[in-house]
C-alpha cells in the first residue's frame, strides 16, 4: 500500500508541535517519513513517529519548550554511522523524536546537518490544520537515504525531485558543496537525480553540482 494521507493522530500531533515551535526564535525542521508524507512522497509504510531536527546549540531550548510532553531526557547517541543528541516526546499518542546536531557517516562520506545558514533556506513551509511547519528539503532526505542504503526511500524521493528539478537543485548543491561524499555516492546521486543535475531551469554558471 502506498500514498498514505496525513491521518488524524499525526495531524493533531503536528499541530500540537507547531503550537510549541512557533514560539521559538530559530528554525526547527520536520524530517523523516512524516516530512516526506507532508511533501507528497509516496510511502509504503505509515510513519510511526515524527522526526524534528534542530541545530545542536538550540536543542536545550527546544527540549525546554517540549518538556511537558517528554518521555526521557536528552542523551548524546553515537554509532559507527550516526551521531546526534536525542530526546523523545508523546504528542496525541504519537512519538516525536528531537534530533540535535545530526551527522551521518558511510563509506568515507560524511554529511552533517546544518539548519541555520544552510538547510533553512531550502525547506518548505507546509500547512497542517491551522498551523504551519518547516519541512526538510527533499534533497536532504535523498542524500541521507543514499548514505544509509535505503532504496525504498531514495527511489521515490528521487522520482519526486526529478519532477521539479530546478526547485531541488539549490538544496542539493548546498549539501554537496558543504559536505564530503565518496565517488560511489556521487555517482549514485548523479544517476538517480539526473533531471536535477541537468536542470533546464538552472544556468550552466549556477550549476555547480558534483564538480
């Protein structure tokens, strides 16, 4: 089954999160499967939680605002592939995971999320009920899932990006320029998002992808 719509529990949880986040003077961004759903990417499995990304320096302030809903305390987590500071909250029966300072490493590639002065320029504002939320650009989701070898995710994301190549070109360019990727990951990106790479809506001078 694909093409899940935003159901009532998730919509209510996102509205509740938006009510808290709109009070903050900096940007937090919804990502993961819930972010994909908000941007119309087809999913085979209903999102089980909400991923909320924030720069590490703001993580304490976000936790303070969400503390009435907290189920644990923030804790730094590091594996061979991932590092971030994680904490969890329950909103209308849905789990929200707050991810601070996220970094993923795979096969010599390294991608570190930077929201302020980076991805916030390329996120999209999505309406949820009477509220709105900033959502991670699809280019972020694409790169992240390339690095963790999730074709079930990066293939439908690439399809969506290729349908509006000029729109996604800037975000992908920023990510590639400000992080490090091995030759295999670059080759996979070029093949999968060929329309973004060769976008007719972007001049040759503007296009710096994979150079």
